[in-house]
């Protein structure tokens, strides 16, 4: 067919395509313009109602504030109360202070004053005068004598010899003599409030009272003097109106300009008809050209049928798509020539992977000849003197899986290729396979004994550094022990797995050799139970000491070696102890833990892997819960009393006679009532709380002093040493002497 047929098709369709596209653009523009015009009406209707709601809510808020202050503000009530002349001055000053606070808290208010009918006195935030000397006495007189309900009123006010528009609201402050409170708002303040919701470059909103008198507009050049008709003051079109049920005011909104667009919109249906005719003509032309240019395709199909017979299925497909039939024929010929080669390559990949996994699991020793033949295909010929297995694990795999959900296989393939390229031209052979979703095992096979261990570490470090510099994630690589020959590869593999498992303690994005694991003491879960118990009990009691115990637990874990499974189990134990302790709190406090905190801790443990990340996330969640529970406790009227009782217990815990009866005498409360308050606040009984305080002090004295057990027992409120030992063992699980020996043994140096 050649280029001539290509240019023939191109010239046939290009002109009609251009005309049709131009028509579609015009129709699309007109359609969008018509939709925009209709949307403008809806948008302006919504704008009018939104601005109306904003103004109504603002004015309603001031109305509610006035009513609340009249009913509840004692300083304002004093102004309307009968007082002696000496007391009257103080009451007036208190009322002035209250008015100033109201204006500070409500910036939209321009002025506010109180009128006392009894002695015809007007009080403003700055002056105190009689009614006949007050500038706004006419409005006060009309308001007091009016029998209509008070509402927001637009009026003219004389200010410094000039008339100004003002919006006022009066409230009866004293029904006995109809004393009132008056609030004035400048329309300019409403303008600023309305402008916060309007883009003034394209829209406007104006406000008129129930009589149609103009109040304010978002246009700065729109003033009351320009009249009530918006079309005479600004070049805009009113598209929507909204009437307020609260004030009776009318909110009008619209857009600026748009005469050319309106003209084009008026011919909308004519333009649509013309565009449809152009598209119809283009379709007729394309059908004609397609039939004329189909002849070369027919010739090609005839040629295919002569060279290769067409089956019934292909003949059916031909009726649907001739090009698909041509493509299918060509692809079938290519597939037939490459199928055997591809199948052979796939089988080789599966066989090598199966051999690799068998060697890692220790099952390859039964067939040494079979896997030796397979190793020759890797380029290994000769005697194997030394082998080592390294295990590269993707750090924070949950985040990696979420970020690269569709590209994981590509990235893993890249890492495998990088390992192979790094081992080229080396004296050793590298075989890398992904054994699961996040871990790649690397088998390094040496034919020379010298410097084998150092070469393996250098290879792993190069891989780690390349991933850090070129990818958005990191890997931690565990290196097993070097073994002789291929028979003990599984041992090195297990050591590499063990090394990687301790990365929460040793750190991420690093090389972990087996010597790093055996050189540090392994963590014991039971040694942390004391800290877990202290954290749980302090947290339940609302004591800030829980953070100190939590930090102590973190420091102890850092000094030892924990695998991820051990760390996961330890934090599960912490969550379990907290759950048990918090269940003893009152229902309203336990609900915070049960509905929010418990699930957040489990979710953090599920998605965090590193030691620091887990502890920091737990600390943040517990701190937030501690604050919320503390605020709920402080909101109770008895909270301060409970805090005083708690402090008294802490100061007198050494007193063996400390009891609920003594506390009831000290604070003048019933013992049963005091016990109930204590349990509601801290979730424990009085005796349990006193015991925990005494045991904490005893633990400190056992570690920090060399005093005898009997002396320490008396120092924390136990006259009988046997009683002290029994209570201490019940609380900690060990006797005081054993506790002191254990702590002294664990002290550094």
C-alpha cells in the first residue's frame, strides 16, 4: 500500500475532521454557556440565601446575647436595681465594665447603651447622662412608648452633627418600668460581613429593609443616596432575591455585565441546528471516502486467504473487524515460532526457584547431583569452598505495599537485577530469589576462601546504599554465618532470618551480621511486667507519673535485643494491662478508652514496625487520652476535693493509721461518700490506691537506700514487717529483699 495510500486517507479525512471538530467546539461552547447562565441563577439564589442566613445568624446571635446578658449578667442587673447614691456609683461602674466587655466580644456592634426609666438615666461605655441630654433621646422615647414588639430597625442617627444610617435593636431589661438595652450596628459592618461571602469582581449582594429602603451593598460605590433601584447605581443584573423571616429584609444578588454573552445565548437553538447540519454533512462525506478507500484492505484480505486458508472462526471475525483478522493471522504465525522457546525458559525459571527454596529449607542434600547441574547454568564451574546467605527485607512493608501496589513486581525485579550487576566480574557468584512478598534471599558462592566474609558485607552494603539513593524505600539486610560448601546453606539462611528479625531493636536501613545479634543480651518479656504494671496503674489514676514509667520501660527495651515478634507481644501485654485497669473506671471515662484509644493502639501496633515509631505513636495516643480523661475529671465539681484528698494521702502515706475515717474527719465528709467519690475519680478503691502509693515509695527506698526492710516498712506506714513483706510480694510478685537484689544486679557498673 505504501505512503501514497496513507496520504490519500490523510487528505480525505483531514478537512472534514477539522470542520466537524470546529462545529463541536462551537456547540460545546454554546451548551456550556447556556448551562452557565442557568447555573448563575441557581448560584445567585444560593448566594442570596447564604448571605441572608449569615446576616440573620449574626443578628440573631446579638439578639440572644442581649437577652442572655439582661437575664444573667449581674453587673447589668445592678444598673436597673434600686440603690443608694453611694451604691449607685459602684453599680454604674460595673455596668460600664460589662458594656465594654460586650463590645470587645462582639466587634460588629458599633455602640451599646442602657436606659433606666426610673430616673431617666442613659449609660454608655463612656458616659452617664440624663435622657434630655442624650443625642438619641428621640429613638428612646419612641421605643419606650411603642406598643409594637421590638425588632431590628433601620434609622437615621445624628452623630457629630451629621446624619448616619444605623441599624438598632432594643430589648426590655426591666418589665416593671420598661427600662431597655439598645444595640446599634453600622451598615458598613454588615457590608464587610457580606463581602466575606461574595466575590465582588463578578457578583454583588445588596440589602433593603421591609419597606424597600436601601440598607447596604457589597459594592462600595452603592450608597443610600443612589436610590432603591439597583440598575441605576451599578451596571449589574439582579438574578435572585431572598426575604428574611426574622428581619423582613430583602437580599438581592446578581452578576456584572454580560451583554455579548446574552446576545449569543439568544441565538442558541439556531447555532445548535447549524452545527448539527455540519456534522451530518461530515458523516456523509466520511462514509463516501471510507467506501472508496476500503479497496486496498480488500486486496490484502484476498492475499491472506490465498496464502493461508481462513477458518470458520476467522471468517466470522472477518465480518466484525478486518484489521483484527489481519493482526490475528500475523500474531498466530509469530506465536507458533516462539512458543517452544518461551515454554522452555519458563520451566527453567520455575526449576531454579524450586531448587533455591529447597536449598534454603535444607531439603537439597538428598539430590546433590541434580542441583549441581543447575548451578552450572549460573556460571559456577569448579569446587565450591564457601557459601553465605544474606536476607534483604523491605523496611515498612505495609507503607511500601500501599504506595507501590501496582509496581511491586517491577521494583523487586529491579532489585534482583541490581544484585546480579553488582556481582559481575567478581570472584564469587550471586543467586538472588524473592522468597516472599518483602524478603529477598541472596546466596553468595565462593570458589576462593580468602576475604569471603568481607566481600559479602561489601556486596550487601553496596545494595543497601543503592536502594537508599535511588528508591523511595530502604532495606535492612541480615547476613548469616559463612559455611563450608553447599551442604550447610540452610544454617546460614536461618541465621540471616534471625538477624533481620531483630531490626526493630538494632535499627532499619543497615547491615545486621550474626555477630551483632549474639553480642547483645536478648530481651526478656517478663522483666518488663513491673514497668507495664506501673504505667497501667498510674495512667488509670490520672497520675502524670505514667510517662516516667513509660520512658523507663522504653529505656530498658533499648538496652536489650528484641525481635519484632517479641516487641509485638510486649506491647500487646501493655494494651491488655491498660484494658484491665481502665475497665475499673466509671462508664463515662471508660468509654473514651474503649471507643477511641484501644482501637488506635491496636492500629498503631499493626502498622508500625520500628521500636521508636511504636513507642512514639503509643506515647502520643496515651497522652491525648490522658488529657481528655483529665479534662472530664476536672469538669466535675468534686475534682478539686479529690485532688486535695489525693495529695493528703501522698503526704501522710507513712501514717499507719491512715484510713477513710481519718480522711472523713479531716475533710468533714461522710466516709462512704468519700469512698464513692474516690472510686469514681480513679477507678480503684481507697485501700488499693493507698497500697499502690506506699509500694511505689517502698520500691524507691529499696533501690536508693540501704535501710533495713523493717525500717522501710515503717517509713511507708506498716508497723509490722511481716505485713509489709506480704503486701509488697502481692503487689510486685517478689519479696522486698528479692526486689532489692534484682535491681542492684541490673544497675550498670
